[in-house]
C-alpha cells in the first residue's frame, strides 16, 4: 500500500557520502534541511539543522473550503490583456503562481493563495514569495528549503502546505514504474498514471494531494491539482500561454515550455481530462495563445 511507504521515510538530515540510485532525486538537496511526516503520509514540518522552522498545515486547514468560483492567474503575457477591474470587483477566489502576486498587487488585487513549485525560481526570485506576506502558501518542499535559505523570513506569518512530487518523495526510495502502478491500484488509485513514457515521471494526475502531485512542466498544472483537492468546482485560468520565455514578472528564468509541450504538457492535460471525466468540475482556459486543444477542457464543462 502506498500509505505504508511513508512510515519508513527518514526525518533526519542525510549524509552526502552514499547515494543509492533510488534516492538520486535528493542528491542536489541541501541536507541541512529535513522533514517530518503526518501519520497519514504528508509532510508535517521542515527542520533546519534539526530545529523546526516551518509547520505544514493539513490541506483542510490551509484555506476555508472552496465554495466560490476560482480564477487561477498564471504569468503568460496574455494576462496583461485581462479585465482586472472586473475580477477586482468580483467575489471570485484568486490564486497566483510563482511571481504573479506582485503583478496582481500592482492591479489592486491581493490573491487568496500562492502556489510555488520550482526551486530554481526560488533561488533567484524567492523575494516574490517573501513579499507575498501573510498569503497562504502551497510550496514544494525543496522550494521551501531554498526560500528559507536565501530569504530567511520568506515563509513566516502564514499557513504553509508542503507538497511533494509523486515518486520523488522526501527520504523515500523511488519506485520502479511497474511497482508504483501496482501499489497505486492496490491503494484505490489515488493517482492517474499516464501511459505516456517519461523517464522523469512528470505525467499523471493526483487525486490525493497529500500523497504527492504530478508536475508536468508548468506550475499551472500543479495548481489545478491543488485547487481540485481543495474542492474547487469552477476554475478560470488566466495567462496560461505555454508559449516560451516571456512572463508578466521581471527576472523570469528561461523556459522550456515549447520543447516540453508535445512530450510532457499535452499528455499531462490529457491525463487531467481522463481523471476528471464525469466529475462536475468546470475548467476554462482563457488564454487566446495557449496551444492546448479546446476539447481538453470541454469534457469538464458538461
């Protein structure tokens, strides 16, 4: 069973001397940081040199249950043309990713939630996380360590939910794909595992966020898994252009979206479509530039 994998994980810093292949996803990690787990599996706290610095709240304590419509604001250039005044005057829940908080604040909008998953972004642009003070935060655990290292107060004074990639869990050996698929079936299929080949294990959909997320190659995809897990039923996506290096915030890192679109991003959204089929969840992609076929979202609008 998948849940049993988490009971044997490590909660103390690792030595850098010996790295088995099954733990290669931790080789570049700053091992002054370590994590503890909730009994049900998710991360419960982050420690620095053995001292707890951040507690991870359970997902149901992050924000109130989502009963409103949601606008997910990503950072593609088409977001510049959106009707922000209407959104500002609406009752919608507003969710930002990566560096989008400053962009929204410049338009008089404070998001209700921020989602960050890229350690490289956090090393250079973690000040965006720090400056989004008091906004509830969902952050991948390695990214949290990078923010804490480079921007020590960047995680303070807000609820934080630490999340992990499926099969790249902290302190847990990576499973062969056949073993993961078998354990997933035996555990009631918390994941939809795509049949598309990807040696980095990025393609799929998580129905149980505390057991992990699938990253695709865009934080927007992670954000959709987070929002569905929080109970969102009606989601508009702004700025998901998937078109290259341009972004609405300064200092954006080079992007590989164009290169990974056919091999990772498109199969990921097809997995989302399959996972959400038959559920009353409406997702609208408002980007006029996004290459994703409209029919990916049509099934979820019926």
